């Protein structure tokens, strides 16, 4: 039986964090990150009739992606994200009573303005509100005892065009009712600039933890069919590394597909065109060219939306990622020649669904040149964060999702054994116990979504252990 959107109020909101040790460092373009904390949000809501429920969300406080200013330390980057979360919590608590989406819609402009006043960019602002939104969605699903899929398909969240005025006459009821979550989704493995490709890249005997370290070992262990290949912007080095990568993939994965990620490492359109000239003329990359799905955000965000990219778009499908800092970014990108946009939980559950609605509308008008949405996130960690993002990836219709957190992190470190065991027991299709740890279960390059799709709330039957966290540092954000 369907339901109408509930008017709810946030009664309580708390934030926590705990460290996540890495096996080896993440790379974001030129930046290297070897440690970070994970943030957790817990909210308690009421529908005004005496019913209450609690919801959770989680996200890495990951340095060097939201703000790539080289003058900022990783700890300052983390403080920026904490500051965004602090401001989002304050804004939501003051928002009064509304539908779940209504709370978001009334808070979004005020929150982004508050962040801008203290020097936090749009991506950082999106982070804080996205975390709070997801915790509220989780609480609403638990209150109604239905999964997020039902909340979305029946629009019990109350989604409207309030934050996307170009969709004012869009049929949300019809669009949302058709969304679905598949039983499985492919994992797209990212090959970073510093990642070991084969044994000659390993340091000595390696980590010795029983988990794969090189690209060769990853393919053997998980059976990936999809890959994301990072670029540095140094054209000759990029071509040489891509040739090494595909020489490994193509003998092991005959029918692979791949994406390229420019990670803002290219100065302008001419720089990207020079790379494409070299790429298309390299004999060793012919098959990669045939299997290539799209190129993600090659141009730095300061310039990416300042000039047309039609010459690139004529040769490869082009997507924005870091430039997606607000609800109107995709509109601006579309007029410049971009065809795609990324879905990431850290940018917003509602933003992803609304941009997916735009794609549905635009593709009905121009089916010969389709717009698209991909599912991305390099650092997502097992537990609440991973499962909520998998729900979103399924809802937006992604066939594959970037997922590397399980590769850089050993299981669920610093989560108590009881918490790990609880996730394993509740979501045995998604996790397995190996070498004494609860770890993501990837089989034939895919992960299972059945238990996350059916869980009341937003993807997880288990709440994390509050006692195993510290209170989030919520000091005022300041400029360095």
C-alpha cells in the first residue's frame, strides 16, 4: 500500500568519528593521502504523533578531493568537512517541520551561503548537508518500516522541483515509480597513478596481509570486468602507463570496459585534445579506445565550466565530477558540451535523483546523443556508508560503481568485532568473513544488493557502535 509524504521534525542530531587505517595510500591527482577519519551522523526524528525513529549515515573525512589547494594540510581539509557538517546540523535543527525533502530544500540555500561565508566551497558544503539528509532518510524508512526504495518509488520523501526549477513541470510520480535496484552491480576497480600493476611494482614481499596488492592480483581475486584508469595530465607518461595497464587487463579480461579519470589534471580543452591525439594514435590502446565509456572531469574546476568543450565531446563522452558543486552545475555543463555527471553520496542523495530526472527528460528529447550518470566513489568504506551509496547507485540505474575502499582498507578496521559480526550476519550476501575480518564480498566482479535494497531505512539493518567512536570535532572553521 502506498503512503503520502510525512511531515517530520528533527529532535536530536549528533556527529561522531573514528580513524580508518589504510593498507596503502590513496591518490587524488597529484595528492597522496595515507590516513583519514570516518564521520558518522545520528538523527532522531518524530512525525508529531508520538512516533520516533533514529537514523544513521557515514562518510570519510577525506582530504585532497573536496579542496585541492596544495597549501592546505590534510587535517585542515578534514576540518573543512567537519565545519560543513556542523553548519548543516545547525541549519537542519532550525528548519522546523517538513517532509524529508522539504527539510533539505529549505536548508540547502541557507547552508551553502553559510559555508561560503567561511570560505568553504560548494563541494564541501554539499558534504555536510548530504550526510544529514541521508541520516534523515534512514530514520524515516525505519519509522515507516520500509526500505529507501519504497520511500523513493512512492515519493514518501516529498521530492519536488523546489531545488531544480527547470523540472517544475516534470512528472516526478511517474519517474520515481519506475526506479529499481538490481540484485547485483559490477564493481569498477580504479587503477590509481601510484598503484602497483604487477610484481615488479611491489615493495619487497609486499604487505603480507593475504589481500591482493597489484592489479594482476586484484583481477585474479575479484574477477573485475570494469576499470577506471587515472590520468596525470603528463601525456607521454599517461600513454605509457595506460599501455602497461591494458597489457595486463586484456590478457585476463577479454570483454572489459573502462573509463578514464582526468582528475582535474588538464589545463584546458587544448591540453585534453593533445592527450586524445596521442591516445588515438597509440597502437597498444586501440582496444581500450573501443571499450572506453567516458572521460571524467579532465579540466580543473576553476576552468571546466568556463568554456565550451565540444571538440572533446565529439571524440569521447565527457562527464563532470568535481565541478558538480551545486544543483545547477549540470545545467551549465550541458550547454558547454558535457553529457554526463557523477552520482556520489557525498554530493547528495537528492541531487543525484534530480539530475537523474533531468537525464530522463533530456534523453526523451535527444535519444541519439544520450546524457548519462555514472556512480563514483574511490574511498567508500564497508558498513553504513558503502551500503547507502550502493542503494543510490542502484536507484540511478548504474550498471557498475567505482569502489576501491575495500582495496585500500583491510576490512572494517576499528569497528568492534561485534559490529563487524552484526553486519556479516545481517548482510551475508554483501560481506564474507576472511582472515578474521568482515570484508566486502566481490564475486565475478559484482556485489550483491538484495539485502541493502530490502533493509528498512537506507540500506543497512545494523547501526554502528557509538561507544567505538569519539565525538566529532566541531570547532569553528577558519581559513589557514
